[in-house]
C-alpha cells in the first residue's frame, strides 16, 4: 500500500481517537466521503453526512421559534442533529461529516463554529464523543469557493488528501485498501496526553512568541496556525498517536495540521534536544537524579513529568520520591521551577493520607511547605 496514503488515513483515525475535529483538503472525486464511511465502519461509528454548502446558518445555529408557554424564543435543531442524538442514546458514537465546507458563505461558516467546537446545535447538545470531520476543495478549484475564515480554520487539524495512482489502480483491479485503526485504552490516551501537554508547555515557556502567531496571508489564514487552542489540539493528537504506537511520520502530519509546519518543526526539534529522563525510573530511584543546572528547559519538563506520573499512581512511596526530586531542583538554585509543582504536591488533596514531607524536603521546600505545616 502507498505509505503516504496509509499515514494520512492513520492520522485521520488518530484525530477520531482524540476527538479532535479534522478537515481533509483535496480535489473533488478523491474518495474523501468513502474513506470517512469506511473508517466509521471500522470504529463502529454512525456517520451523519451534512452537505454544508446546501444548508443555511439556521441549520447549524438553530431555527428561532417562539415558545408560547414560556414566552421565550427557542433555537430548534435540524433533523441531522436529532438523528445523531438518537443514535447516541443507543450508546453508539457518531461522526458528523461536514462536506464541501469551503463552498459555504461566511455567514454559514460562522454558524458552524459552535457545533464544531462545543457540540451545540441550536438548543440541542450532541452526545459526548461525537466527532467532527469536514472536507474541502481548495477555494481556487471549488465551485463558488470561499476562503475558510480563520476562526473556523483554527478549530480543525488540517490534512491534505489525495488518492495516489497506485491506490486507484489497485482499487479497481482488486479492492480498495483499508487501514484499521487500533483500539487504544482511553486511560493510556489520557496518560500520554498529559505527558504531551507537559512537553508543549515546556516548549511554549521557552518560545512564547509561538503561543499565537497569526498568518500573514488570507490563504494561510484558512489553514493551520498556532494558537492556544491548536496547541491543545496538537497535544491531544500527540498523546493519542503515542498511545497507539504510531510512527513519527504520522505525528508530523498531525502537528503540521494543528499548528502549522514551522511551529511543528520547532517543537519537534525542541523535544528531541530535551533528552528527558524516564519519570517512572526517577520515581523508583530519586536519589539518582542529577539536576542539569544549565538546562532549565529540561529541568522544567522533568519536574512536570515526574509530578504528572506521580499523580497517575499516588502511592506514599511515589509521593515522597516526587518530593525528593522537587527538593533537589530547589537546592540546585531553581526554586521557581520547584515552587510551581511543590505547591500542588504538598496540597492535602494530593498527599496520600497520613503522609508528611521528610526533614530534608522541609528544609529545601520550606517557604512552600510552611503554609501546609501551619
């Protein structure tokens, strides 16, 4: 099978696992609808196709209707939204597939913001776990195409979609390829996502100018660019991809599609240079940790990773080990980094019942722990 095609489908499946809205860009007739239906079948999702260009804003924002009893106006949802809710009541999740989104006028694009971001359609909320997928032709080849508005573009991970010639030939001669998306335990996805958010936070602490960088052209404004929202999406996608064991190529596609290729490349290079120790190993033997005093970025990421790992399994031994790591960081002259996590570490809501810091931890983290001890 064509590897680029397989990686793109895998990236699409990762977005579904992470529940991140995804937008497929490509020329017409490339099988975008078919692959969504195929993936939906593989994942046991109901697929509700909505041809966005054929709908009015009220089909996404709701149709105003007077409630004579309450004397207020209700926003009635359309039939497609009610079908998704009815399917959800059976326990089956749905993919809402917004097709031809680049041929929707600005008013309809604005109405799409709330359903895609929050799941509300009029006064009806779509079931938790509902996935949003959209397809678009580039505006220059779309019938009556419009540039995608930045607020709408910023709600998607963007993936370029084409059918390679060998895939088409094999499909006609034999069968169309399917790339199964492996089932991943939600707990593992959550764990990896927390670690990914730690990496993103460490990176943005070092490169604050990349927290938000608005595009300089109208064409770029309709694609991926970094904002706090898309960094959060990128972290969720990175966590899901790592939990599923997907390749570096898939991770690059997902991060490029979330925050843009420039910001993604800088983030990935930053994470390679961090060379972080395994937080689980540090929790087993905190005395072995040597603070790299010239690498504040690495120390910050290590402290966050150790604290996050401890919270996942807060036994008394792991809690004390985490405190030892934080104390070492404070003793190395990086009290600002230690403080950030030690306040939460020392909080009664986090501490295992009956546990108190050791004498060494009190000495190193005294100003913070004095509040708890008092």
